[in-house]
């Protein structure tokens, strides 16, 4: 007979402290609910297994989790007796659910930058586990959770003894069976050292799914056929939908020989470097790629907007550094915790909007001074803003990515035409901009200057009057005031 399990004193939570709300999922050991505990929103996993060995494995998982503190590993908060001989564990609640559901929800837009960040997050969490000599053995998208800020966190590690015995395509989880992510040495029961290289192989498939948003090995229904093709004969998923720069990393991570697979720490470095190369094409932006890697160690963010603006205006030899720094910070910075950062993706978009070097900074300044410039305003807000005007007007906003790539059409003009609000894209053509209306009337420039394009458009009556909607006016009024004060003294 098994000894009664008593939660460690420091992990005890009273049943009366937990208020369970709606069901949010079903996992390997029970049903998961959203709830509240001590004023905090939490996830509560209520155990339903009648198998004491299952319960002991879960208890082992919980005890391991309680000792781990890492931004990319799910936080365990405690456990309590749910019913007689039944327990529940309390974990942090991550509102975006699991990676499997996010990837297969086509209404969620996941740019490549976000997909690459997911890969880095997963590898950071797994590297932390590996450093603690913890092998997950069941890494798959359903076991990666996502928080409000789109940060990935690893959960449900240490469950291999339970998972291995499950049916091929009939897990209790919502996602397909875990065997799809198992390393060949596990599937073939080879007598090899068990280490984190098992998890590296699994990560390769998780990352492939993240990049393609396709189901993994959906063509297989019979386990024996799957094992023969994948484990014995080395079949791997198609790379047709994967960015070419990621092919080598995937090939190394799902290598048949575990010794040839990189570690998770190495994968973090590889992914960070690839993320810069994927976004900053070295053929198009050679200097900018070197600049980012040298100054910001291949990270996804420049950790200080002030420092970024100062350094960038210095290396580009800005003729008006103070004002240009203010423009950069105002347009590109984002709040991350208590810091203002510059995301790599936004810097890349800046280069596509305004161009490189000193010329790019000059275009940035001139554009941000225009009354019609609305920054990154979305289409819905633009329509409402235009509709609020008593007369036909136009505004110009940035394309931040979506159905049409930023490099294809950096700007969008929202305007009134024939009593209707329309959105006209500004396309790149050759070395300049081009836009066209419904009557096939075209306006173009010989350079990438949106201000010049709009001056031409206004003279040709292509657009109505500009709407004064500029949210950046204060930057220039302050700048002018500072100049006058210096002159007066």
C-alpha cells in the first residue's frame, strides 16, 4: 500500500483559498481550470487519475517545478487536497493558452519575428531544465504555454513514463500523440545515454511547426509505418515553407545521431543570430546587420531606447542628432517592463519606411513634421478619424505588416474619394514610390520620399485637403523653443 502523500509545508495551499472557475483544458493527469487563489488568477490542475504511479509521477513533477525559477518555465505555486486521496496543483495562469492552439488558430497573426522569438523562448526554458539535469521527454506544442506578452513557458516536464505508453494518435491531450516528437533512439529503444539531446530532437519539430503552422506528420496513421520511415529511414518534414536560413538549424537539431545535435544553449545563440539575419538581410542592410549584432548581441530588442537612438545617430553621423534621437524613440520604442526598448522588427520596418543612414533620418524628420502623418494608426481608427471631419480630407499612415509586406508598400493613404473613405497603398517601384487610384491615375517619385510624393499628389488633386492629425507635433515645437532660447541668451 502506498504511503499517503502530504504536500511539502512550504507548498501547502488551503482548499478554501482556491476558487475554481471554468474548465480550460484537459491534460495527461487531469482537468485544468482557471481560478483564483489569494487574489491572483491561477490555473488549477485537478488530478483525475486512479493510478498511484501516475500520481507519484505528477508529484515528482510538481516538486521539481517548485524549485525552478525561470521566465521561460511555468511557475508552480503550490498544491492542496482537492478531495479525499485526490490533489490539485496551482500554477500561474497564462491567458493565451498553449502553442499548439495558437499555431493552428489562423486568425492569430504570427510574423516571422514572433515565430523566431518563440523558438528562443523555448530553448531558453529548455536550457534551464538541462542545466538542472532535467529531461523533459515530452516536449511538444501542447506543453508550451504562452503568456499575455507572448512569452513561451515550458510545462509538464518529467512525464515520460506516463506518455510513452499512450496510443499513437489518441492522447488525452488535445494535440496529437507525443510519439510524433520522440527521438529515433527512443522509438527504437536503443541503448543510449539519456540526456537533453532527446529534447533537442523534439524541439526541432516544435520549431518546424512554429515556422510552418502545419500539423506534424499528419500523413501517418499507423505507428509502425511512422517508426520505419522516420526513425529507421530518416524521413523528415518538408522545408519548403521554412525560411532558408533556418534549414541548417533544423537539420542539426533533428539529426539522427544525438551527438551531432546542438545543445539548447547553442540553439539560443544560433537562433538569436539567425533572427537578425532573417530580418536584416545582409545583402540589403550589411552595415545595419553588423551594427545590431555588435551593439545588441543579436537580441530581439535594443534594451534601451535612449542608448539605441544615441548610438544610431552617431554611427549615421546625424546632422541633427538631438531631434533625430527624439523622433526615433517616439516612433519606434515600446514599453517592456520598466524599460523603453527598440524591437528589432521595428528597426527593420524603419529602414523599409525611410531608408538607411543620414538620408533615412532626414526623411524621418520631414515626414514626422507633416500635419497629415498619423504614424502607425490602424485602418479602423483611420476611417473613424477621417469620418469625423466635416470635409474631405486625407492622412498618411505606416504599413506595419499584414496582407502586404512593408517592403512592398511602406505607406497607406486613407482619404475621401467620391464620398467614400478609401485606403490607397504607396508601393515601391524601382528607386521611388508609386500610387494609383481607381481611375488608374498614377503619382510617382524618383526617390523614396513620401513627403515629395504627397506634394505631387496634392498639386494633381489626387488627394483632398490634409487632415491635421499628427501626434508628434510637440517634438518640433519643443525643438524650436529650445533654439529660440539659445538665441535669446
